[in-house]
């Protein structure tokens, strides 16, 4: 059974940092593109980053480029999203996601959320001004 569990969210002051984790079970993160999305209240879900551990490619959305680093820990079957220089407008629920069609694919863009079948429950990030 495919499962994704996010953790690491919290409340941080503007300019601060957080590291989110996405731990997978039921499949290996080595084989699938893993993407991160966020959704702020009243807004559409937005893709912010992805990683392909099969070929090492990564992608970052312009909205957070330069402030994000996505990495992997194969032994823990976990993907991390390091977020720096956080702003109040980064406040959102952050989700990781994948799909069976992303097997051994490169990460060139995140795409629409409708493309993804498997989602975690999300972790809240709140940035105070």
C-alpha cells in the first residue's frame, strides 16, 4: 500500500527556515518522481518542487526558486524540502505527492495536482511577520 507522510511543519518568523520531510512506504523513492505542493487558504494547490532520484534531476517553481533545496535519504526512504528565507506569503499546507506514471521519469516540472494519485496528509507551515 502506497503511503506518504509529511512532517516538519510549524510556526516560524519571517526570514526563518524549516525542513519538511516526506517519508514513503509501499514503494521506493528511488524509483519515482516525488513532488511538493502547497495550498494556502482560498488558493489553488501549487507545485513548488520535485526530484527524480533515479536520474538526479530537480525542479523548483519560480515562486520559491533560490529558497528551496530538495534532497533524498535512500536509507530512510524519505525526501526532504529545505525552505529558507521564509515569507508570510509562504504560509500554507505543504503536501508531497507521486503517481505510478512517474516511474523512472525525470523531474522537469511539477505539473498540475490532478496528475497525481498519491498524496500525504499535509503539514502546516505558518510564517509570521
